[in-house]
C-alpha cells in the first residue's frame, strides 16, 4: 500500500477542493427526508453533474470523469471535509450502478445511468420484506412471466428513499419451485408511479418519512428492466451487498470529517481533567484513521484485481459500531444539552440525510475552525445522528449475520447455530 500520491492525484484533489469551495451551499439544505429538502438535494445532484462531479469514477460517456478508486476516495475526503450536502442519489450511484456495470446490458447502462448521475431519476432500494430482512433469501414477493415482461406482486418494507423516489430496484421470486430459497430469484427495476404500486411512508418519531413500505399489485415491468438472467438474482444481488457493506457505502471521508467535528466539540466543551472522555475522543480520531488506512489497503487489493468478498463484512461491523461510539462520545461531551433536539430545519442537518441508511455524519463539516458550525456545535444534529447510528448494526445486513460470515469465510470456523 503506497500512500504517496502522484502529482496527477494531488492535482485532482486540489481541483475537487476548489470546485467544492466554490459550489457547496453556504446555508445547509433542508432535510432530504422532507419533500422540500428532497427537491433541494435533487437540484444539488444536478449541480454536481453539470461539472461531472456527481459520479467521478464513472466513464465519461455516462457523466463521470473516469477517475480510478484512489481519486474517488480523495474526492470523498474533500466532499465531506467541505460540508457538502448528503447524496440523495446514494442508492442508485453506490448500489444499483455498480450492479449495472457488472451485470447490466449496454442498453440498460445507456438508459439508466445518465439520468441517475444528473439526479433526474432517484432510486429507492426495495430489498427487505416484513419477514425477509437479513435473511433476504426468504423473500416472498413474486415475479410472474407475462407477455413481454413480468408481473410483480408483494410487499417491500424499510425501502430507503421510497417516500419521494422515482424508481426502485429489488429481488423477486420468479421460480417458487426452486429447490433452494437462494435460487429462482430475479433482479428487477421498476417505476414507483406505475399502476399497482402503492407507497406508504414509515414515519419516525420526528415525523419525517425516513423509509416507506412499497406494495405491488400485479405491476407490469418489461424484460428490459430485468438485470441479468431471470432466476440469477441472488448471485447478482451479492455483488450489490458487497458494495453496500464495503467501500461504496461508507468511505473514510465520512468518518474523518465526523472525528474532526468531535475534536472541535472537545475543544469547545471538554473538561481537561476528564481524561476518560478525552481518551474516547482520541480513540475516535484513531478509529477514523485506522478505517482510512484499512480502506486504502483494500483499495490497493482491488486495484491489483482482488475481490473483497467476505472482507466487506469486516468493514460493515467496524463502521457501524464506530458510528455509535463517536456519537456517544459527543453526547457525553454535551451533557444535558445532548438530550435536546429540533425540527431539523433551523439546524445544520446530519449530512442532510440522517434518516437514511446512506448516512453517517451528524453535521456538515467545515474546514474553517472559526465558522459558526465549528465554533458553536449545536447539540441537536449530534442527538439525531446518534439516534440514527443505532440502526447501523441492523441495516446492510445485521452485524450478527456479518460476524457469522467473518467466522465461517475468513476464520474458517464450522457452520452452525452460535
């Protein structure tokens, strides 16, 4: 692993930093879990796309810059350090797009990717069902053959972005007679405004529709919206979950920015005599740096042609538990003020997307220690970020499941109920 960046890579970092400094909104956008905020974040995606910053690692023909993994990681660090808005297109860009690059047809890539990059089409992730969460293979939603396509029926739940999104992607059981539950599944894209689709937002305690239930009643989708071969959905989905648990969903830039904010919070509120809390802040900085180095090591392996595989489960367990620890340290620093919250409109939002599985950071970062966000850390974003961080060990595959994967596939321990 070589951490000495080339002149070209350093030039790319400086170019990204300059663009972000010139374009990141000075006032935080409303929460993207509101109709107004969702529209504002969609517009931000268009601003990014106009100068090819929304999908820097994609080929130029689809709206990207053709940047490699190193440049993408550098961009992510600059993005979060600049306090840029949360990415409302995260599901599409980080999950569906890699799947299309690996398994989609040229027609699908040409049709789906450019409007995704521009924020014109926002995608929801329709995976989980009422009785199929981490055990995704037990899903019951069906896809039945029809002339020219498929008829979808069933229910998806905890579908991130679905309250306001345009389209969704998910797995459906196309062969109920398959001898094993992992077989006979088909990976399908579908519009959320199609006849037979009903969206029911799932509100949180703060009243924002963080997720939604999606009900499908004989919804027609054409063959062109099936990714890969019918019945091969499980294998394709495993590449998507690898991106979700590995590099794509949680870049180190998120945690470096969060640790930096925690340090500023310590300088503003910390008691120098409280060495235990001081050590927790130091642990947060060390953890962010360790995750950064671990990610660079994985990036080196990926550049050498290796697949992460079960290593992505290590990533997932680490960042989800780190996220809780850093928020707990912040709330302990704030004391009683850490119990306060707000409606999220007045305060800097939690990277503008704390209500979605694509969120980590509690307050937009600022590179200027004298800025209002830095000098007067507001307790509410840390509080809201903490509440959402508690979901981290659950979404993207529960940590119990991830530890089973680590035990069996990395440590070679026998399978069985533990």
